[in-house]
C-alpha cells in the first residue's frame, strides 16, 4: 500500500458522483482489499518493471506489449473513456492507447522527482508523457520544473487532504515536562526514505536530551531489500545502545492514530515529489520536521508551521529535534499554523477539483 495509491484514493473519492472509477493494480497487490473496501472495482495485471535483474529485462518488452493489449481489452469491457496512469514509468497505458488507434485518452501522473532518476530512462519517459498523454499532472512545482516550460498540457495538481477528514478528536500539544518526547518516523522501509539519517540524528539528539524516544512505523512491501534495510536499522540501533528508546513496528493502517499518539513527526527523505506523510502530519496538527528534498518545502512555511532542514544534514536534523522537543510554545504554534495553512492551500479548488477539470478537458478533445 503506497503513498501514491493513497493519494489517488483521496483524490478520486470526492469525485465519484461525477466519474466512475475502476482501478488496475499489480497482481497480488495488498492495495486491492483497501480499494474494494472503499467500494471500487479492482482489476489486476502482472506488470513488470525495469530492474537490474536479467529476467526482468528480458520479460519487460513482451510483457509491456501483452499487458497493453490486456489493458485495452479491459478498457473495452469497462467502457472506459480514459486511462489515468498513476505511475510516470508505467508505459502500459500508452500501449493501450496506441492499440485503440489513439481513441483512448491518457493522463499521466508524476509522483516522484524525475530529476533524481537515471536520465537514460527519465528523458524518454518525459518525452512520452509530453507527447503521448493528453495531460501530465505534477504533484508539486518541484516536479513541474522538470518539464518544458509553457506546455499547457503539463499542470501542477496538488494531492488533496484526507477525504474522510479527522475521525479522532483534534490533536492537542501536551506538556512533556514529566514524560518522554515521542518522535514518529512514518514511512515504508525503503532506502532513500531517510530512516538511516533519522537514526544517526537521533543518536546525537538523545545525547543532549535523554527524554527523546523514536518510533519507526512502516511496511516493507514484502520485498527482501526492504526487509534487509529494516534489519540494518535495528542492528544500528542496537549497536548504538538505543534499544530502550528506539522502537520498530510494521505498517500502520490508521495514520491519524499513529501520528496523534506522538509529539513530533519526522520525514528526512532524500527526494520527495510531494510527501503525503508530511501533508497528513500538517493536516492533523502534529509538529513536523522535514528535509528540503523537493515537494515538502511547498507544504508549509518554514519556521511558522514546521521546520525544514537541509537534505542529508544529520547535525541540522539533530538540532531541530532538540530545539522543537524543548519548546512547547513552538510546537503549539506549529500545530495551529499548519492546520490552517494546509486547509487553505490544499482546499478542493486547488486539488481534486483541478483533477476533475483535467479529466473534463481531456474528454472534451476526444
């Protein structure tokens, strides 16, 4: 269950009175149960992504063509008017469009920073998006600058706030004078998501403030490399003598409950196009420290509704942890200001209503 899928769920949910959505997921995706619980029709295809494994490279092109044909047939059965690609690098939708002789319009969402990808792949993907899709939707201005300026078919459409609002009482900053200060790192265990920086910074911060506790929460998506990364983090915490104050847990379905049980949310990713985790923390009013790694800088005002630290700067991360943990008034300011800021910037008119307009514009050209 990825942030990209959750973001699209948040965007399509309030539009279901105007559009009829069916999702297509990779075979075996755990996201199927979540979407079906929401009432969506869900189909699966055995997508193959480009990777360094020789078997995947050999399979990629024939499976791309086969899945494009399958997607075209599925679109016919569903009487689909449009394909919305939620992954910049999944080219299956373009094959389906070509097999429809250009009659099936395509929208492509770009949910990560193409700038940090190997440009051997990113540039052709950009060309395809700009020339084969009717609309290219960028989740932030940090993403938008990668594409040709002045191209009317490329737009920034921010992800919306959680569609169901808050199910729990509003978050309230509480005194930490007589208890631990609880830091939360909510992210899947994936290299590049910054848990390693958080652990290094926490070790420095904890030496200055022994009341700090760090809680890692996230899934490994069933991938061995992610499981290995989590084990490396646990081993590092043990080697640093932090097992009593650093804890590791798996995937949390209830993001709101997880965040509201902590005092500060951390996100030290190396590259983020948007960061739904940061947006959720700001929306719920839980004080946030994030890295200046792309999209997060657009989600709040540094020093007013959160703290932005330089990317990969471990000492700055530690300083921010200590400063915010020791300043209850600042946490209170961030909690109130972040709630107000995101509710204005990510209101429906700037998010899912823009998405609806993109759908209507693309359909009008068919």
